C-alpha cells in the first residue's frame, strides 16, 4: 500500500526542499510533483511461532490432503499437550469429531511427554488394523528421536496410507 501527502517547498528555497528529503522515513520519496510517496507494510502476518516453518506446514498440509484423497479416510494431526494419559486424551479428541469420526484417523502427539497415539474410527479401523498403526508409530518415533518431527509425520502418513490402500 502506498500513502502520500502533497508537500510544497517555499519558492526559491532549494535548501528547504533538501532538508525535507533528508527527514523522510525509509521507503519514502518526494515525487516530481512534490508528493511524498511512502511504502508501508500493511497487514504483514507474523511468522508462525510453532515447531514448523511455513514450508514444513505446507508439506504436512499437502501430505494430509493427498493421503485423505487416496484413502477416503479423514487424516488429522494433533500436536500439543494432551490432557491426562495419552491414549484416553487422544480418544476424547477423536470423539469430538462426532459422526465424522467413523472414517477418521487421528495422530496425537504430546512432544513434552514424548507420547504418540493413533486413534481410528470404526470404519477406518477395518482398513487400518492395530498392527499397521503400531508399525507407523515405530517409524514415526524413530524419526522423532532423531529430531525430525516433519519427516516422522510424513513417513507415518505414507505408511498408513499404503496400508489402508485406495478407496474402491
């Protein structure tokens, strides 16, 4: 966005016009017509303060979209403090989905307690048995222990998608 105001130096006072230019903030200029044109950063969004960079968030979003399309299951990730023991807390989060939870898969991670749980709805469980979820958990925790949170999530999502297969 550009804002400006009209300035009129006193006639015959080159010195006065020069002092006005020196007093302008960075990103401002006096145009030939005497108008001050200034660039302003309007509505700049702050950088995310979470554990992921914008690029990593984009990769996760794309992966969640692709595995959900491929399998026709609703994949979601919760990353944060779980209230109480991990498994019951993750099940409560999954239950909040209501009827949409039948074909949903929730990956819940509490990084401070280093706990991970995968909860599947009844329709998703048919295609993702406990053994498949356990293998995905092992893969994710191996990456997490190396400090690769995004890589672990992407690997786990890929494994779960492969196991569930394409929706017929």
